[in-house]
């Protein structure tokens, strides 16, 4: 099952019908507001209640926000003065600035196989190369001209959700290094990049991402 958020609404793909339920509200809240609960567990509960094998959720961000982790590497004073939303990310360490138009992907499925994320990254890099963008995989990231345009994380969940895999992908369409330096107290190890620099739009990336997940619906035992 695939959901995507755009212009403050949630749609099911490929029907493009607007959907509204408690899980949708929780997901939207989790992107911009502080929360002690993790959106991944909302996904798992929905999956179990509806007897589906996976849930892929794609966000097109509509406002500037900041995720920060246990290192507290965030300039709260600057954020408050400029009305920038921020939220604590339980599993995060540093500070990540999310710009309007950037895309966040969360995928939860049953199994122990990380190949799904590897396939996604491989295919996305090949797609970028069709635009003449020289993207390379560097550990858990994708770099273009030495700058980070994709960050990923994937892990097998602990009990009581053993047997489920979660992966998160952040795709940078837009970026502002001066603003990042004002918000984040520590400099980035990898300089942030932006696909808009190469003429690639949020709409183009969103269309590709949704089509990819629609063509790679997870079926337990096939990945």
C-alpha cells in the first residue's frame, strides 16, 4: 500500500484518492511536531489491522522544518526567532534541515532483507544519470559532485516487532547552506546538495518515486 502527502493532504497511490484516518493524522503530526511516539509503529499497527504486507509513505514537504537528535546540535534561539518548526528524532544524533519541496520516504515491510533499499537507491541513481547527473553511492548516502543529496537508514525492528524492516530515505531537492549553518551548531560532515541545481523538480522526483514503489510492491518472500 502506498500513501503520499502533498499540499497538506494524503492520497492513496495509484488511485490518487484523498484518504483520511487516524494514522494519516499521526503521520502528518510526526513530520512537523515533537512526538514521543515513532511513526514507524503507527505503520505497523495499520499493517497488522488491515492484513497488508507493507506500507510505503512518501512526503513532499510544504514548509521548512528541522529534525534534531540526542546531540542537540540545533540553534533553538534562531529557530524560535524565525518561526521554524523543529522536532526531536528519537533515533537521530545530529541536526537535519528539511526544506520545502524535499521528499521523505518511509517504508515498513515484513522480513529481514535490506535489498529493497539497495534496489531503490540503485534505480534512483540510474534515473539521475539519465539527466546527466553524475550521482554515486557513498555508504548510506548518494552524492552528486561530492555533495549529499540522499540520506538513508534501514534496520530490523526489535521485539515486539521482530521480523519487520524499516527504511527511511531523505531526498534533497532544495537547500540553503547559509540557513543550515545558522540552524545547525556543528558543520555537516558532508556538504548538502540540491537536485534543483541540476534542473530536477520535486514533481519529477515524486512521480518517479511513486511509480517505483507501485512497480515494486513488497510481497513477502520475493525480495
